[in-house]
């Protein structure tokens, strides 16, 4: 498998070239184009999982239940993939290791990588990441997406690195972390920063430059209310 990322960092596309017999598994809805030799099969979760495990992983991990597998048959083929949100993509070379992924960050993975869910603990629930994380384990390229750009930080052994909970994309599963307030009660209520994830190295942390939940909240605050339209609800005149 070979790959190339283009149009970075705003509307990134991943162009994946597959040799005959190679395959890549992608989140449903990420396909942009493919060449003639590419065959598509759609399944529920990973092929080595049972139905219950796949449904559990998808629901608790915040991902689509269905995934598409693209395989080059007879001759090399090319697949281009793009996430739903405007932003960047990055490829993490996973080498017999595991990473945790923020909900919605998974785009695609080599056939040598398995996806699972793992309990993040009460701290992760309070941090806005949900009680469960999507966990990618194995060896091969892992494609992740973000809202905005992606920045990789290498945390040194013993170093403490703090990330706003809405900006975390992915991190090494071996990293220790806690969820904490940004400061005292006043800072929590009025700084608009909420809670943070505090990582202790060594390991990698991937951060997105924008917070999708904050973006949605801002849009919602600007939408007309029922009272603005005389109680008649939102209306558009053509």
C-alpha cells in the first residue's frame, strides 16, 4: 500500500494505491473516487468480530456501524478518501502498538489493524470524550481526521502535557492521563475552557486546531429562535 495526502490542511484527501490483493478498510461515507480494479465489500465492523462486538464498538466508539473494504483485484488500483468535516488528515504508522482515537477521528486503516473499544474510565466521561474510546491496534497505516489542522506533539518521559478535551484527536495507549478542571471554580465556569486531559509521557498526542463542539454551539446560538419569528418557528422566504 502507498498513500499520498493532498489539499492539506483544510480539505484533505487521501489517495491510497493498492497492489493486487491489498485492501484498506474505511469508515462508511468516506469514499470519494476509485479506479476500475477496486472491489468494494461492506460489512459490520471488523471482519474478525462478531455482530455484537461490532455493534458495541460502533455505538460506544462513536463511529458508523458499517465499514467498507476496498480491495485491488487483478491489477493495481487507487482509492481516494475524504472525511465529512472540513479539516486535515494524517497517517499514523502503527507498529505493533495501540492508540486511542477521539470519536469521529477514524477514517481508514490497513488490514493489519483491528478496531476495538476500551473503557476510558470516569475521568474520560467527565472530559467530554465519552466513557469509551475507539482503540486501534496492530501494524500498518492508520488514517485519522480532524476539525481544522492536526498537530503532533511528542511528550518526553515524565513530562506533563495538557490538552483541552475537545481538541484531542489520538494518543498512544501507553500514555497515562487524567481529566481535570482548567483551574478553580471561577476558571471552570467563566474561562470557556471546561475540562482538560493531562497526559504524562512518554508518547505521542495528536491535537486538532479547532473544537467541533464549540463550533456547533456557536452556530446554535446564532440560529433564530421561535420568539424571533412570532412563535412560528424558523422560516425561510424564497
